């Protein structure tokens, strides 16, 4: 059964395990601001991470220990979402991963791992059982050229400055 077009969130027929750069956004469950707070001061703006936000940061920065040929070029953790540029740069057509993994994990597999690992770590560190941190789905955009890549890089870099204008903004 085909889903109506408005419900499809991935590019139909695209191989999300192939090399390339992907702009990813993952949101917290019900867009709850549990990853941190935006702090403005002395011309600078950043997100002061909560314990859960630091757990998410750790999993993002360790993604290359879980998957070969995959890394995060740029990311920002906001109070209720994360933006990242995920790069798949595998050396050969035959993907090689750890034995318990799919040999050619897709972008979805990688994001699922980040969400799962960060949820387990955050819940353990916060002494919480069964809390859902992330929404079920995530947003993706296939980065097609250098100009797009640079525009997305700048967007990620300046996202904290534009928090009150962000589509995910929730007034605290």
C-alpha cells in the first residue's frame, strides 16, 4: 500500500547507504526543550547543554566508533532538536562494518543508533526508565553540491543566534 505523498519523508528510490553528505534534523519528543538552553552574551550565542544534551553530544562525537567510513562534519545541539551534516565516505562498494551491524548501514540506521544510544545513556544518567527523548522520525536533505553544503554549514553555525525565529522554537 502506497502512502500519500505528503506522508513520505524520504526521497523515493534513493539509496541512503551511498556515499554523500546529508543534512539531518532530529527533534525531541513533543519538542520538549530538554537538551539545553540558549545563552546570549558578549556578542556570542550558544546552547548551554543539559546532562541529556551532553549525552547526545557524546554519541554524536562517537558515531565513527560505531560505523566505519561515517562521520559528522558539523552539528549543533539546540534545546529541542539537533542539526547535523552526516557524511558517508566508505572506501569501497562492499561496505565493511562490525559483525553485528548491517555491512552498509543507511542514514536511517545511523540516526536510529544515535537516538537509541543517546536515549539509553541519558536515561541511565538521569535515573529515568523508559523515557522517550526523540520523535519517531527525522528530517533529511541530500546535499547535492558544495554551494548547498556551505549554505547548510552556515545555517548550522548560526542556528543558536536565530533561535527565536526557528521553526522549532518553544518559548521557555
